[in-house]
C-alpha cells in the first residue's frame, strides 16, 4: 500500500465504523518496532497502556507507572504509527490532582508525545467533570469502565465486574454518563457479555471490549498476551496467536550453544580482508 492510499484513522472515522458496523481492532504497544509492525498490519487504534508497568517494566501492578514513563514510551509509538490512532493512557495519580494539574498532564500526551487522545479510568462525578474540562480543552478522551486496574487496592483482585444486577446497572449508568461527558469511545473491561451488549446498543460512540465478550464495537488486547510474551498465567479471555516466549527461548538457547561450541561466529558471518591487503599487513609487520 503506498503512503497516499493509507486510510489514516481519526476519531470521526473510528466512530463511523460503529455506524457501518465495522469492527474496530485495537492493541497496546510500548515501543517503536512493535508499533510499526502492528500499524502496518492494519490495527485501527494503538493504546500506549499503563499495562506498560506490568508487561514491560516489571512492576507488580499499574500503580507505580509515572507520567515520565508513559511519555517516554508514547513518543516512539507515535513515531512508528502512520495509520492507527494512538491513545495515551493517563497513569495513576496523574489525573487525581487539581483540575489544572490533571489537564496539564493530559496535554503532555498531545504536545510532547503526539498522541491524538488520552484514556482515563473511572466515571465518578469528579472524573466526569475532569473529562468535560479536557474535552473543552480540545483533548479527546477515551473512557474505561468495568474493571479499572488502577483501583486494584480497593478491588483486592482483578475480577469480573457487573455479575450482580446492582453492579451491572451501575456500569450501564457509568457508560451513559461518560458518553454525556464527551468521551469519543470507551473501553469495557471484564464485564459480562450481556452487560457489554446493553451498553454497546444504548450508546452512539464505539465500545472496545477486553474480557467483555463478542458484542462490543471493537476489541482491544495487550500485545504481549496476544503473542505469548507475558509471564505466567494467561487468562481465559486471551487468545494467544503465537508462543513467542517459547520461540525466543529456543533461539537464545541455540545462540548460547553456538557461541560456547565455537560454531558462531563462523567465516560466513565475518568480514574479510582481500589477499593483497593481508600480504601488505604481513610485510609492514615484518619491517617493524
Ligand atoms: O493499560 C492497558 O493496557 C489497558 C487496556 C487493557 C485496555 O488499559
């Protein structure tokens, strides 16, 4: 595909996909090479998620992730993405400050990293007010409800939200409030498929599901889960398309064996001097 014929994803074109009933496909990315591959493979939306903390930086949860880390990783993702809409995830305590400080932090994603939008977890009254202010400041916002991983200490564990009627009703209400506050799309994480369906049918903006069943307008996954690079247990909702962990282990084991056994580097992987240069070198050394 030439650069001229690339369909560059914008917020209106993403929203039009819902009207046309075209599924939106989204993934996370945290660096240049992976963002380039997934952008060229046709992903519509790339989220520089704060899952960065767990899958790349080795933190236990997303709480320690800082604005500096997010901006640092969002920059190369933006540089690599020619087609996809890139969204930066606001890390914990970057938007729990005063409205002014929170808006300033969100603006850093657009001004310094070059993302087109930010994502914010939650739909409390205070959060909705902040979202309205961000939208008014020309900062597009993606919502995130259901399981919100930044609330891990309140939740105790990552588990399905909305299994009981009261909780399901609250999630539907949160979705309606977020739409009213002006988000352009929202992530529904870890909710029963039927709850995701009700929301997707009730609102006009696209829903992106993760552990939310088949009825959302699109799907988002953590890249490292999709390719089998995540450490430890892979939950039921993840479809692992390749086991890169195993493939990389095998490649590194072979490299270790080759180097230790003197098979690598061999002549085929070395640079060589022309014969006359070798002779000149020998002569010069003999003269010394
Ligand atoms: O941080 C992240 O990767 C996310 C997705 C799981 C939606 O928020």
